C-alpha cells in the first residue's frame, strides 16, 4: 500500500505541476532568473587567421595595422557579429583596420576613429574602434537622440538656478520661462550648451532619470561601450564611449528629422530676457499680492561650432567636443551624390578639422571600392514574450461576451472549469492506474 500511496502522491504532484504551467505561475523560489543583457565580448583577430580569403596581418594589437577585409556575409561583416565583437571580428583590436587593394586612409593624430557609410552601415576603416575614451561634448548626441522623442519641442521650460550655473561652454540661460525645448535643443547641438543639457534633463524628470534613459537608449542601439554619467559630456568617473558607439548614435540621430535640422543650422536666434529698467517694478494682482513682471523676451544669435559647415561640400554637421582630459573629439556626417559618410575621431591632441575633411574625402572615394571591414549594427530588437503550447487563453470580458450573444457568467467560468476538469481527469486516471496495478498478477501488496 505504501507503494501505491507514493505513486498517487507522484500523480498529484504531476497534476500540480501541470496546473502551475497552465496558470502561468512564477518560478519557484531559488529558480534561476532570466539572464540580463551582457556587455560585448572583445576579441582579437588571431595571428595568421583568414577572413574572407584574405590573411590578417598579425594580431590586432596596439599599433598594429590589420590589412584584411571582411566581405559581405562573412562572420562580422555581414551579421555585425563574429567572435562577440559588435560590428565584426576585425573591429576587435586596437590598431588600424582597413580594406586591402585601395589607398589607405589618411593619417590622423586621433587615438581612435571610424569611417563608415551611414546608409549601408559598412565600416570602411577604423582605428581602435571599441577603445574606451572620454567622449566630452560628443555625448550630447546621445542626450539629443534620447530626449527629442520624449519632449514636446514647443513646451516652455524654466531652467533651475543649478542649470544656469553649469561650468564650461554655455549658451547663457536664466531661470525664466522663456525657452522652448526647441531652443534648448539647438543650443545643445549648435553651441554645445552644458546649461541647456541640464535644463533639458530637468524637463525630462531630472538628471538621474535622464541618465537612466540615456544608458537605456545606448543599450537599445547596441552601443555597449557607452556609459553616460552626465547629460552634457563633462568628464565624470566611469563615463566613457567609443568611436564605434558614437557612429551608431550619430546614425540613429540622422534618422530623426529634428536632429538633422539642429546639427545643420549655421546660425539661429536664441531667447534672452530684455534689459529693461522697468523689470524690477512690481504690479499688484487682484488679491493685492505682488508679482514680478517678466519682460517680453529678446533674442541674440548663436553660431554653430562645427567649422566644416559651409566649408566642406555636403557637410551635414553633428558634434564636436573637447575637455583637457578627453582632448578633441568629433562626430561628422556629409552627404554627396545620395550617399552619407560618417567620420568619428576621439582623443585628438590638436586641431583636427583638416584631418576630418581628408577622412571624409577618403570615405567617399572608398565607399564603392572597398569591402567593409565591419558593420554598424542596427538597434537591438525589442524582447517579445514567447508563446507556449500550454498557455491558456484569457477569458473574455463580459462586454465582449454579450456582443457575441454569449452568457458572460458561463463564459468567464470556462477557464477555471477546464483546468479543474483537467485535474480531476488526471486524478481519475491516476486512481484507475493504481487499481489496475493492484490487480496485475505477480504484484506484491507492499
């Protein structure tokens, strides 16, 4: 009898498990949680390795040029992933990676760079593309890409005193409600307003929330090298990005019409309070309380800091940056003959404008000749819940049932009755099996 009781207990346990699965109950305590998003793995092209039939000249270590090419469809170039490096195998190292068979890209003093075709995502050449560097104000591209879809461009903003007193480059805002989000976005991308960045973050619910949104956006874009600690790019412990990531972010920005408008504007008007001697006068409200009389806003002109706008043929703009620790950085895009070339440089010790122009020229010339050495990947797909064959269709609402001429009471009870019926059937089958087991010749009574 003990054996039969154990068998019955096992049957009941099985029913319980099935019922749990049907009801979609959470996993038991101690069950492993779903894995989180892991950062990219960084690999190197091994010495003597062959990619798309072209030998890679040595390991992609510091100061080593990789002359191999990754053709479309090969690991890394076609899929954007090979050995775990986002963008492809050849982008794993610290040295220069370039296509074979054409002139090499022009020299630059930048510690890292990427030249890419914005339309196709093909990386044409790179140097230390995934190296971690301080981004300085080029991080404002991520701020803009994150906040443009979240904020109404016509919303009026009153910056805080804290936002108005931020160090570094500033557009010169005051704590009055005379700025639209649109104005502050222009100041952010045209003149690198650190004060505008904080004011926009405040409009998005605060700096802490905005940083969380920015880092979430970076993960969505698969910019795994990027960690935002400030919305304006001022140096902060732990803040970083890479030339590859800044190319991903700029490419996402170019897909946003307002972003394209902001970065390509040469000169714009920015609101400023009037210098009016009557400003300090008070006027009485109906309840005899005093209130400040805000003057009508005036405007002054601000000019885009991108020196290649209007100087380089087809220049669209994007963003430059500099701090004493980050040195010079730049993200630029230009369009010619229906094609857009992206150039990103990081950690440049001096003037870089001429070097950027030459890299853009090389990119336009190489675009149709060079096999890509990597790819700018697209955004990560949104996670979708997977369907299960054991999933139970939810009972319809009473209103939906009435619309079909059904009885809501009977319809709503369908699911639990089916589950309960299934349990009873399994219990009955289990009991029947036990009786059959007891009647089988040769069985011991236990």
